[in-house]
């Protein structure tokens, strides 16, 4: 091959290379830089480290149900209920879990909160397995421990129903108010004959064996002509914030409903949550799991909202000062 031919060949190859490069760069130019994914809005919830709400919120985050429904859940884990309430009232968290009476008290103080149903579990009346207590009348003359204080929902309901049967439990029993763990220990040591305690403390006792429910809190609601599935615990969000983030609230509610359905349908999903239940023995673990699922509230209806208001009146709230209907979350997933 002579010199002119070699130069011509090199020119052709160079031209082809330039064409290929031009095409590549052209494709890149057409494609442009990678478009960043839109950042999901964040919703933060204050939650007790070993609280029952942490179980389903952790499931939401782990299964990415939040991202599935277009938001990012951020958990603000705190040590106690007071810290959780402070987080939401101070604005360091968007929401928290609280009982209906707390939401009612905030409304009366001029700081209304939207209330999204979380659980219908009020508590339980626990006695030794061989106890002779099977009815309200059987409690007379006994030593009763009550979790919380005189305004505890379980204790108030117990007294209301007893009075309907002509029984004054405040006068006919010896009452001791204390924290749930102390009540459990007192019952085990024989210092109390019965305790009115929160459902998950009752579940732990019954799961250990040797203890049973004297009768259920749901029975007390039925005796008062109220729906036994009332959501006495809820997720609370400041009304102003909730109104400004209505779509985000709806997305959260959808993911909560989906988490409850999954935890109800798939017992295996609970194994990963076991550390949040404090790694209990199998019988206690099952009692806690079953108790949580049993507390799944039904959607709010006009009748259930009316029943919730009636429950508040029974616990001492002035009927003229009740939370309005707008504060009870009603949109269904």
C-alpha cells in the first residue's frame, strides 16, 4: 500500500471514529443528566421504645409501607409517655399516640388535635387462676390495685357498671393506685387480690400462667350500651398541622391500616418484632401478639363517634365541652 493510500485509510478511520463519538455524545445529550427522584414528605411520630404502637410503626418502616404510599415515616423514640406528649406539643414530632381523654383535655385547653384510631384495648381485670372472682359482686371486700390513678378509664368504667348493680366499689374495697409493673408484682406476692391494669401487662401475666381475666373491659362497655370496639387510643396530630397536611395524613392512615392487616394475617411477621416486645417467652409472646390484633379498631362511624363521646361523659367530661366531630378522623383507606 503506497503512502497516499495509507493516508486515505487513516482519514476514513478517523472520520468513522469521530462519527461514532458524535453519535455517543449526541445520545448522552439527548438523555440528559439523571433526574433526581422527588423527595418524599416526612411524617414524624413520637413513640415509646417498648410501646405497642412501636410494633406497627416499625412494621410500616421495615416493609416500606410509608414509601409505598408516598411519604417517609420518621420515628422519634422516647423513654416515657410524658416525653412522647411533650414531643408532639412542642413540635419536635408531628404526631404521637395518646388516649382519648388526653386529646379531650388538649381540646379544652384550646389546642385541638386530630384523632386517628389506633387501638380499642382499654385494659383488663386480672386475678389468680384459682380466684373466686367471676363477677363485679365478687370484688367486694377485696384488695384491688388500679393502674394509673382515680381517673383511669378502666377503674371509672368498673365503678359505673358496679353502681348500676347497686355496688359501691370505692366503699366496699381497699384500693391502691400504682404503676402497672408494681401492680403485677403486688399481685404475684399476694399483696392484692385483683388488679385493673393495662392490657399488655395483663397479657404478660396471663401468658406466664397462673392468672386469668375476671371479666373483660369490653363486657363493661356492653353493660353501658356502648360499642365494645371503641378506639380509646389514637394517633394525635395538631389540628392546624393536620389540616395543612391532609393528604399526608391520609397516606399515613392508609399505611397504618395496611400494617394492621398484615400483622393480623401473617403471624410470622411478628418474629422480627420480638425484641420490641422485650423478647418474651413463647406463651407471653403469643398473648401479646393476639392481644394487639384483637385491639384493631373498626372504622369510625357516626354511632362509634357518638359512643366515644358518651364514654367521655361517663369519665367526667362536661357534655358541652366535648371534642367536635371534625377531630375524629373518618376518611377510610
